[in-house]
């Protein structure tokens, strides 16, 4: 019996422990949404389930913290009436107000004389300072992320108490949806408290990187185009589609209109751009259209790249970048390809527009069908193949259809000293049209053999490594027939050349010096040419400063054909300057270049570059960009000089860009 009583007692003890555990769980579950209130004076009215508090009031509930001088709190409804230095903080916002009537659970209520600081995801995750602020006398919080104010101001700038922020918008009927936008009527844009612009309607993104709206315009002036004003509108059509609509007003020329459309899908993406401008001074209408599209259909990959201008001098007059102004050709192409493991089948169309001459003599590739076998190992050998069937058309000169096949095999042997040999055959057949110089059908074949040997010598010293790489090579192409030039295939001509080169490098801890010399020799020189071809020299010194230099020297004729040099010096981690020279005898070019890229301090940065034409004895392109940044805004100013051409004098101008930081990736206004 004693054993039975002990068993019963153990069972009763276990049940008691279980009951205590369950009671504890129920207690903590029932208090998961419990309210914690502290104050200097606190009273509870049980019948109304109401607390009144005064003096250092603090209410905590579900992660929300409220402080005030006085408070009435209805516990069953989680509603609070607050007065005196009210501070409210939850995961979405930090609010300061004189008075407030709020529902802590629903995150709704009325805020009087309030400043609301919105928290983005980064603020919630890291606890960093919030950036988005708006204020008003009577603010209605309609939900956790929706506010409405009859009269309010909005900014991303912080400011000391009693001082105006660097900038803000002020307006009526202000509607804020966090994660989307803020809108307002009868709005003014204020700088340091002074209204500088007015609009009947304002839109700006709030805690989002992609929303529709007007972008801040670029404003400037040009000696050739007059006053320039360039506003644009960004349209977020969908998550995968957007567009930008832009205007360029030129006081002396006219109005340019542009539209860019971008899209991305799982199997395709692209962007298209169109521009129209009627130039009243030149009495010309300029049209530009360009775009690209990529599409995958199963294993087939397709792309198109279109570039069209109706007037050849459009880029000279209106291109903002030097590369566009000096380009010679515009290329448009379209291709569909089927890739395999180590091969590719393609169909290509390609056309060219000459921006400095006429197009009637340029061969247009419409179309070309090709097959490419990538380098494929087969024992000690590597095989590859290229083949194509192409149609070339043009308004003047010879038209042709061409079939070309070019198989090759290569072999490499050796470790310390490597020898690589390559043997290839090339067979090309032409069907000529519109020609009196060539036969209708031309068949030409050629054999190519090349060999090169290379070795690497290195030696390590204390604090340095010296590397030498000498190499020699030989290339032979058998004689071929004369045919019109259609593309690089026709450059495959009779060749018997050899070369010797030497690469020399010294690598140290903070300094690397390298140089390469290449000397080719032609065993079958063309008439009026020498067998000793121009020597090519390259050198790079990399350390606290970087010096790059290359020269092509024709020792047989005692002249320099080309030189390129650049010295870049890093003054500080964020500042550098560079100088350089470019010379080309055949193109009659001799330019000197200089540039500066300097971050002076947290507010100021300067970037400038210029080129001087020694042949023309004048400056060519020159640009100076000055950036002044504050915590929540920046002012970018660009001063430019563009060279003249023909009878048109050089063009001088400036542009000003104003950026409001914190309004998303696109800075918009209306």
C-alpha cells in the first residue's frame, strides 16, 4: 500500500506541475498585447476601463511607444488622448505633436501641430536616422502608411528647431501614401524658407525607387542655341515597363521632343527611343530613331539594334557626348542564332550609314547565313570552322553574293618553350553584279600557315620579380585573286611575314614597370614599301602615378606614324589629374589632353577635361563640371565648349541640374 500511495502522490505532483505550466502559458498569451503604462501620477477607472496619467507619461503596446505630459487611455479600445510634448514611435514613423488622438492598434488618429518622420526599410533594419519628413497643423493618419493634411510641408532635409530646412514643398490637400507618393495642390517650392517656384500640383515618390512623375529639368544657355530648358516625365507603366517623355526647348532653334520606352520580360527585353526637332535657324527637321530588342524563343536567341538619322549633321549639332559627334558610321543590325554545345548557326542582317559622306558605295549585308564551329579539341589538335553565305547590296559599284568557308586546325606543344602551329584553308566564291571590272563568277582559294614560339623567364629578388617573355612568329597566306572590298574577309590576302617581340616586366611592392617591343618583317613587300615594317613599342609604369605610352615608329622611312601617351597621378584617394597626347600621321591628328577629377571636401567636387588641337591651333572639346552637395540636395553645373565645323563657330554653353536627394532614383517634380 505504501508503494501505491507513493505512485498516486507522484501522479498528483506531475499534474500540479502541468497545471502551473499551462497557467503560465495562458498568462503570457493573454498579455501578448498587454499595455504597460508608467507616469508620475496614474489612476485607473475600472468601470470605464480607463487610465488617466500625468507627468512623464509613457505607454508601451505591441512595439509602439508613446510619451506625453498628460494622457487618457482606454485599454479595451487601445485609444489614447495625449497632450503636451507628444512623441509617438512605431516601425513606420516617428511623430512629434502638441496633441494627439490615436488608436495604437489600428495606427490611426488625429495629430495636431505635428512633425511626422517616415521610416524606410533601411531605417527600420539599422536604426539609422529617417529622411522623409512632413508637418502640418491638423494631420489625419488614415492607416499605418496613409496620411492626409489640409496644409503641410514636405522635405527630406533635417533642420534645427526653429529653422527652415534647406528646401521643402508647401501645399494644400496633401496626401501621403508611404511606399508610393505624396501629392499636393497649390504647391510652392521653398529654398531656405523663401518660395522660388509655384505649381498647381506637386507629385513626389515616398520611400520608393520607381514611380511616375516629372523629373527635375536641366536649365542652361548656349551661344549657338540660346536658352535651354529640358523637362521630362518618367512614366512607370508597370513593374516591367516604363517610359520617359522629354522636351528640349532651344531659344534660338526650336523645340525638340523625345520618347524612350523600356521593357523587360522573362524571355525578352529592350528599349526604343525617338526624337524630333524642327531647327528654325537651319531650316531643317531632324529625326532620330534608335532601339534594341533581345528575344529568346526556346534555344533561339534573337536581337535587333536599330540606329537611324534623317540628317547626317544631327550629332554634330545636338549630341551631348563627344563620342557621338565624331563617329563616322551608324550601324543597324538584326540577328537570330541557334547555339549548340560548341557551335552556332546564325542569320544576320546589317546596314551602315556614312555620317561624313554618301551611303551608295557602302556594302549593306542583307542578309548573311552563317555557321561557326568553336575551337574543339580532338586529341592533340584543336579544330575550328567559320562559314557564311552573304548577300551584299549597294546603290553604286559592285553588288555580290558570297560563299566563304574557312576551316582551321592548330596544335601546341612544349612547356617551358611552347610552339603553336596553325594550318587553315579558305575557299571563297563570288557572284558579281553591276560590274565591268570583275568577272561575274570568281572563285579564289588560299592556304594559311602560322607558327609562333614563346617562352617565359622569371627571377625573384628581394622585393621584386623580373619577367622576360621573348617570342617569334611567322605567317604565310598564299596568293589570292583581286576582288572588291566587301568586309574584312577580302583583307585575307597574300602575306609572308615574320615578327619578333619581347615583353619585359619588373614587379615590385608599390611599382610595376612593363614594356613590349614588336618588330614585323615582310618578305613580299608591296610596291613602294619597305620589308622592315613599322616597329611598335608599348610601356606602362604603374605606382603612385600611372604612365601609359605606345608608339609606332617606321625606322625604314625615318618617321613616327603614331604615338599615344597618358600620365595619371592620384593626388589623394578621391582626387587625380591626367595629361596625354595623341598623334597619328596618316589621319593628320595631333591632340593634347588634360583632365582633373577632384573631390575637394564633402561639399565640393570638380571634374574637368579639355583637348587642344595642335594642327588647328585651337581648343577642341572642353568640359568643366562643378558639383556642390549638401546632405539632402546637390547642384551640378556643367560648362562646355564644343568645336565649330565648316562655317559654324565654336559653341559655348552651360547647364544646371538640381537634385533633391531622398526622392528615389528619379528626382521628380511637377
